[in-house]
C-alpha cells in the first residue's frame, strides 16, 4: 500500500477506536443506571428477608446507595478502570472470578454455534441461489425457516431427549470436549441458520446477475471458481454484517441454551443475577456483553475494507 | 444371509451385547466401598454455614458435613449423636450433655465442650446477626464443665429443647474454624460428619470427599469416595440427566414427570411427606377479613381434593392443621369439608351476600406449582361470588411486601408455605402465630391476634410432660383452625428420582436427604 493509503487506514482505525470508546462510555452509564429502576428498596432486596437493619445499612453503605447518582457512577467507573470489578452482593465473591471462566465458556458456545450456523447457513443459501426456484431452493429455505421458528428451549430439550436420553449418543450436560459442545452448539446455532441462509441467497442472486460473472463464465472459469472466487467473495458484505449481528444475538440468546444444558456461561449468570437482584454483577455483565457486541461490530466494520477495496477509508 | 441379519440386529440393538452379570444380584446386598454420587439440585448453594436461610437442598449437603448433639429418627425418638448421654435438671432450666470421646473434626482436632460453646455462642452472637438464630434464643448460656461435659442453660423450661438441638442449624462447628474465619466462614465448613468439604465452583457445584477418620466409620458409612452436588436449574434437564445416567439423584421433580419416571426401569421414584404446609394467609386486620365468618367461608369455598388432583397431579395431601402430620404435636382438625353453599351462607351472615373484591398475591417458581395453586383458588372463590385478582410478585419483593408493618401493609390474601425446621410445633408457634410476632418482629404476616392463642402458646412452650403438652397443642390447633387466619390448603410431598444403582438414600421431614448410608453399585 502506498503511504497515503496507510495514513488513511490509520486515521480510519483511530476514528473507529474513539467511536468505540464513546459507545462504551454510553453503555456504561446505561448499564449502571438501569438496575436502579427496579421496584423495592435495593438494599433490603439484596440483604434478603429476615435480615437485620444493620445488614441492610451495611449494604447501603457498601453500594453507596445514599450518595447522589454521579458520585456512585464515578466511584464505580474508577474501581473498574483500576481492575476491581467489585463483589457479588449475594455470594461476596470477586466479580472478576465469577465472570472470568464463564465468559470464556459462553464464547466457546457462541463460537461453536456461529461456526455451525455459518457453515450450514452459507451452504443452504448457496444451494438455494444456484438452483433458484427449484425444489432445492424451496426446500432449503423451508428448512431454515423451521430452524428460526422453533423456540431455542424446545430445540435444546428435544435434542437432549432424543440424543442423550433415548439414544445415549451424546451427554446431557458438562464440558470437556467436542462431545459436550455438539448439542448446545446446534441448539444455539439453528436460529441463526435461517437468517444467514436467506441473506446469502439474496446477496448471491444479486451478484450472480452481474456482468462480471457472465464474463468469468465466458472466460472459461470453472463453476466452483465462479461461485467461490468471484461471486461469494463479493456477496460477503451483507453476509458478514448478518454474522456480526448474529454473534451479538448469540451471546445474549445463550441464556436459554445455557439454562437447558447447564452450561456455566455469562448468559445464565445474567439470568440468575436478575432473579437474585445481584446488582453489582448485573452492571458489570451488561457492560461486558454490550461492549463485546460493540467490538464485534467494529471488527465487522473494519473487515468491509478488506472485502471490498472500493470502500475507501473515509 | 444369516450373518447379515445378525449384523443388522447388532447395529440396531447394541444392547444385545450386554449380557447379564450374575454377580450383580449378589452385590446388591452388601454395601460397596467407593464410587461417586452425583446429585442434581435445582438451586445454587450460597453458603455452607449455620444460621442463614437456605434452600432445603443445602441442608442435605450440610448434613453430610456437620452433626448435632442429638438426632431425631423417623419415629420421632431422640438418639445420641455427638452427645452420648444427657439429662435435664428438675427445674428444667439446665441441660447437661456428655460428649462422645475421640471424635475428630475435619481439621484434625478433637471434639470438646469448647466447640459446643463456640458453636452456640456464634449462633447467638449479635455481631453475626444470623437470621435463624431466634430458634436457639431459648439458650441463655453455655458452660464448659470439663473437656467432654457441657451445660446448656435456658431462661425458662423449654418443652421442645431436644427438637431445637437436633435442628440442622444447631450442628457443632469447629471452634478453630470459627475463630479463624469469623464472618467469612460461609465456605469453610469444618464439621465432624462422614464427608468433608473439598471445594466448590460458585453457583455450579459443591464437592465433598470421604472423611477417613469419621468416628462412626465402624458402624456405618461413609461408603462413597466423593459426592458432587451440581446446580442444574432447568427441571427438564435434571430429569433427562437421571434418565441418561448422568445424575444419580435428582430432587424436586416436576409433577408432570413423576408418572413417566416411575415407568423408567433404570430409575426409582420416591415421594415423601414434607413438613411444609401450603396455605393462603389472610390479613386478619383488614376488612372484610377481620370477620371470622368471612375467613371460615374462604376455607369452605376451597375444594382441596380437586386442587391436589388437578394442580398437583395427586402429589400432596389435604391439610387440616397448620402443621403437617409428620411434625410433633400434629392434631388434625377436620372442620372445613368443601361446602360452597355453607361458604355463601357465612358470607351473607357477615353481610357480604353480594360478595366482594380482593387481591391474592403469589410468588412464581418459589414453591411447587405456586402460581397455579393461586389461580385455582381464585377460580374456586369466584364460585361463591368473590372477585379475586391474582397478583404474581417476584420473590424478593414478595417477602418485603408481606413483612411490611401493618400500617403500611396492603396485603389481603397471599400464598405461602411454612415448613417446620425442628420437627416440633413449638417452632412455628413462636415464629408465626403469636401476636408478638407481627412484622417486623416475626413472621405473623396474617397480623393475627387472639389472646387465648397467645396464652396457650406461652403455656405450651413450658410444659415438659409430653402427654400434657400434646393436649395443650391439640387445643391450640382447634382454636387456630376455627379462627382461620389461613386458608389451609395442602401438605407438600417431596419427590426425588434416583438411579437404581443408588442404595440407602433416606428422607427427613425437614426436606433433607440423608447420605450417610448411601452406597452405589458399580
């Protein structure tokens, strides 16, 4: 790349970075304040029924509930930036320990789910676009609609019932290898297949109608080369966008899958913390998940410029 | 062709290759040493210490780790445990216990009177503010007489002293641990029980391992090498696990699955009476509920049998007292047969022939079929002309609402389930039915006040003679049932499913399973 391009790319990345920081700050304010909109006295709810006045007051002091909002927020932000994520209000455990391995577990799950969804989604979409308006087209689209219509919960339980209980091919719960990841990944990925398939199909159909495809065929390119080297690569932008958005959805939708498979991830931690009113954990989790989503989308953004050189670093 | 058929069958039915092991039948009669027991619980374990509220599942774990001075058997007799003998002074104020000698804690030191004094001292220490300590508040002081003799003094003669001391929270903790950890002792349980705490993953699992030096190891357990308690929130997943052989014991079965699991040849399903009574509490100070005729009408209007058959699918028994039949002191009062006509009559006598509106508050997911029960009761009350609205409230807010002091409490009807931790009626008398227990000082969330009941409760707690005490508490139950501060619904049944390979699992009325005699086949 020429020097000008390099400078432009650097400026582009810097701009993106600051944009991300701004979004993160916004997210942190929202995450921090949302938990205070619940009914009931926060301190009493966290302390639990039958707790003494002193225990309630201790919690009130620890979470600085008597101080004005901006003071609470800046105290919170300051401790996070210095690495102290605080403690769970229920178990008193350091939140960094609570979240650490769970975040990785959810990433594993979401990653496996997305991989499963990308493979089958693009495959089905490709098949549908190549054999447009044929049985294959309608069939694969119907299959993907099935995937998106079935509730995740039901899919998970049905998979468990068939493959774990009846056939005993796969385990119900637990981690430690591909075997434990298969059913949860299918459960979480099934919903996304439909979206990826449809977008792949639509995007491919648009690209396949273009002149340069006809030129490539006329030039003598083999069929696979046309599809993969010429068509798919150009169709990827909407597909990548969808995948990026789906990844965020998966991180969130992991709650149901993690509950059904007792997968120790942040999705379940999130649900549990909501029920138990563990506000400190909720604040950190919301920040973490929203930040993950924001980062993934920035990466998707940056990837456009690699996929389509026409997109300049404006 | 024969070969192909054989292979075909083999591929489709791999089970064909599993021939019966003839030694299996022999093995069942003798407990096998070793193995791992896997429990699947529905709630996370938040602590393993005494004095704090917990889900009943945590009680099962603590029972394997800790022991009490005395223990109660299924027939209600009190047997020696850490105390080998005891006596009470003629005036009923001093209980002297002689401890077993040579009992060691998991941290190695020998059990002595110091540990007993430290354990009860901690429960009653105001600086720890343990919510359940009120059950042991009958203890005024603990004296160390010598290494193996301890004296427990009570302010007044306490009729249910033994039940209170056999209560799971009256277990003896290690003095060394209490001194070392103070308020942070939640996850450092050091007891004398057959299994010791090895570790936990917060919110996910708790692991116990065999305690080699358990003082009773010659008489019974521990047989298992390890016990793992995993938290699996989703009911259906727990059921799938026990069917797939991934869990050995699963508790709190969804009613819909009980019948199906009973048909599974690999699984044993058991159903045991709990000490928990489901009821609708009535705010006795709020019109129209301050009229006893109205409260009685509500009781006549509920068809308990259909409620149990329809909502609980048969898993439960109708309640005719405020305690369950397995609690000491139980005296059934069959006053409220389903009679909607009588209900309507009582209502119009009280001046409500046109009925009235009311709100029934209920949690969802805290008790078995809680919301469903509330909705069923709503329907039954509508049959006698009452317009009842069901309000589902999340548990944390619910508790706050119920325990708000009277002047700002707008609760009318609420669903709740009381279990009796000590197995003796004294526990719930003090906690719920005396007028001194109106919130915020206790759990009399019905704001019920009856001087005759107050007097009777005060009297019965000091009657040491079992027969006389039983007469008095029977009278108490007649009074309270007639006064109807509750709509008495049903007694819960605890359900559990275990793999056929598990032997020796027992259930206590405090909704706790005993593991000390459990062994698993290979």
